[in-house]
C-alpha cells in the first residue's frame, strides 16, 4: 500500500485535482438527504473533496476525518477547525451525530474484512435514523476502461477486491443499513497515458506489482512499447452506493 503521508504533497495533482474533486462532491451531494445538517467525510485525505462538499450545500456542516497526519494537515488548511485525525474503525463521535457519512475511495484499501466491517459499523453508528452512508464501490474495476494499457496490465497479479458492490452491501446490511441509491462520476483527469502508467508502476501504485517485483520491469517494457506514450486514455468512471439507516417504526401493539 502507498504511504499516504508521503503521497500527501502530490496526491491531488496526480489524481485529477479540482475537476475530479468537483465531480466526486457533486455525485455525493446528490445522494445526501435534503435538509441534512451534518456530514462526516471519513478518509477525507487532503480535503479537496471535503471542501467542495461543504461549499456545495448551504447549511450543511461538514467534518473531515483521516488518520494520516500529512493528509490531515492539508485538509485542515482547507477547512480550518473542521478536520480531525482519527481511525475510521473508532470514530470519535457520539451515536447518531450526523445526517450523512461519506467514505470515498476508502474500502478498496482495507484488505481485512474485520476492519472493513468495523468501519461500516462505525459509519452506521454515528448516523441519525433516516441518514445515509455513501461510499465508492468497485474502484479497481472502474480504472479498467478497455484501453491498450488495460490489456497490458490485465495479466499482472491480482488480489481479490475488498470493495465490490456485493461485499459492501453485505457489510451495510450487517450494520442495519438499507440500500438507498447509486450514482456515478467521471474521474476527470485520471485517464492514464502509457508513460504515466509506467510512472505509477515505478512508484508502487499497483499493490500486487511493487517496484521490486520480479515482473515490474517486464510490464514497464510492455507499456513503453505502446503507441502515443503521452496521450491519456479515457477517464475512469467511479460508482457510489448509498445506504440508509432506518427510522424506527411503532411497536406492533401501538
């Protein structure tokens, strides 16, 4: 896995910057209930999306949370007084404190199913009844746009995805949440060129093919043989799933 403290300085520039953040925030806000007052953005990273969430809905109080100190530093500069450093498995908030919780680009990093369940359960715990949890699903698959780069990379070692839509839905159900909608958005500026893919390979972006992996040089050579080395291929399209915390109904004898 990438060191997100080391990544903080270049994180936004290498991942689509403001255009991607705008698309992500718009899609998330489209799933937030009307009249929501408080939103928690878990794994907020540099806060580039979090800031747009706060600006995009009048009256919505947004709090960002991340566990990487360098990421928190960047996010706090964007949202002074509204960012905390904490672990998503142990959220430092009261039960039912927020009307919405978002976790964009998080669960694909969580290989341990127990940890993933704890994160989802914590997101559900801090939701008010009627509130929604919104998260990205199938992130790895979203990057496969059918390009020549994807053809080359299709034979690299793979690990089971930890954020498939079905798996995330099962975690949500275990936490008492119900399906509440889906959305998609383009990862603007994230379409890879072959040269960019080689750079990503060299810096450890592909977790099953780290820089010192015996096959790393082979894949780099195959990518270098592709045409149009600096032409970006199509942007990925990311998927969001939303899950609602039920409002308790009357008891049967009422």
